[in-house]
C-alpha cells in the first residue's frame, strides 16, 4: 500500500492506494456512519461492508442530480444523523461526487470518506476534493471544494469492471502522463496490454503515479486558481463531446486530448510526431481519437465550460510531452480551431 496526502484549506485528505474495502471499518470514527453506494456495488460487495445503514442510489450519469442529493439528505434525516455523523461513499466517480456534495451541505457539512471502486474514480474523481452534480446536461455545474478524510483505492475491485471502464480510466492516466511525466507515458506505452489486462503490479504503479501527480497539484492549488487548471487537459472539448454522445467520460476526454494535441501542434508547441504518438497510444488502449462531430455542436457545448471568464477561457496546451501550459484564450480563437478541425 502507498499513502498520499493532500493538506488543503478544506482539510487533510489521505489517499490509500492498494488498501482493501475489507479494512474500511478501521478508518471509521466511533460515531454514526452511513454508507452511500449504488445498486451494482451493493450487489457485488455488500458482504464486505461494515454493519451500518446503507443508502442505495441508481447508476449512470442520469442520477447525478439535485434530486438524488435530496433523496440522500432525506435518508440522513431518517437515520437521525447529526453533525458528528460520518458518510462513506462506496463506488465510482458518480457515487463519490454525489456523496461528497451531500455530506458537504448536510447540516452545513459533516465529515466523509470514499472507497473508490472504478479506475476512473481512483485516478481522478475521488481525489482532490471536487464534489458536485450536473445541471440539466451540463457537467458538474453545482458543487463545492471539500476534501474527504480518506480515499481507499482498492485495486482488487477493478476486476469486476467492464473492459470499457478500464479504458475510460486509462484515459485519465494518459492525461496525467502527458501533462506532468513523460517517463510515465513511456512506461504506459511499454505496458499497455498489461494495463488493459489489469496486471496487478502495472495497474498499482499507474494508479499510484496518477494519485501522486494529482495530490501534488491539488496541494499547490486546491481551488483551481492556477496550477490545478492543467488537470483539465482535454476536458473543454471533451466535456462538449460527452454532452453530445454520452460515451463515457474517459472516452470523451480521449477525443478532447486528441483535439488539444492538434491545437498544441497548430501553436507550434509539439510536433506531428508527438501527435501521432498520442493518437497511437490512445488507439492501443481502445480509446477513440476520431473527431467526426459537427463543429457548431462542439462550439455550443464548449461555451458552457466552467473555466470560461466572459469571452475568454483557460485552455490547456501541451508545451511538450510531459509538460502542460495554461493560456487564457478567446472563444473566437478556440471556435476558429474547432471549425478547422472537426470534420462534419
């Protein structure tokens, strides 16, 4: 097991990579604890849960709403929770995002932790203190920054994931390598089949390296005023694609990274060989790189990006493999790139 820490304004968070769900009880306080999970995780792993009340929610991006949060809050009242209570979200990124948000607003905030069950959640959603829900079809428009007391990343739980969910998680691992660590990218290129096959040593290293990168970035910039913006590489256009297709966050980010790489090449930051290297790796990880969408649809979705400021937004470019650069650009400049790049 490896443990990483985020000591932020909103609290100290410890991320335990390689810890087991079976040991969850050791991390819980003596006060009333409630588990929030989804129906699939409850069915697969309830036998490993501590003996505490369970709030079960549905599955899929469609439940990431204020209505689901209200249901959780009503159930917390039903279980006589108070400010000393503790809430644990056990699940993927949707569960952890919703749980963290509900815990942060219940009685103006109670303590919470996560057991992360998907690769995407372990390397991204559960780490860093972003908690929230969608507003209509726009991602994470309502939320807070608040750190979980702990995150357990149980590698064994990944074995019940569908293959598409493994690829979704690997997209965020590629992102971390591209923006921070060229050696990590080389390792992933050399071990891509082992990663897809969930080889224990390989996936442990990739999760740990990703958590290390993200925890260090969040430590410097918890509320995304500067350095943390680099973690949004591929996400501006990726979120627009996700709104159109709902193909899964990692798959959308894969296409967003492809677009961002082309934009970086256009700005003479990286080379055509770099772009092809990224494209080949994403393809080999069973991730899409095709940009066959209507330019106007992408432009429309990107204008709802949370990183916009008036007529500008912060866009993440690749200065080189392993190094990102954030620039404030106009929507006009980004729109021109989208019209040149998207083929429909």
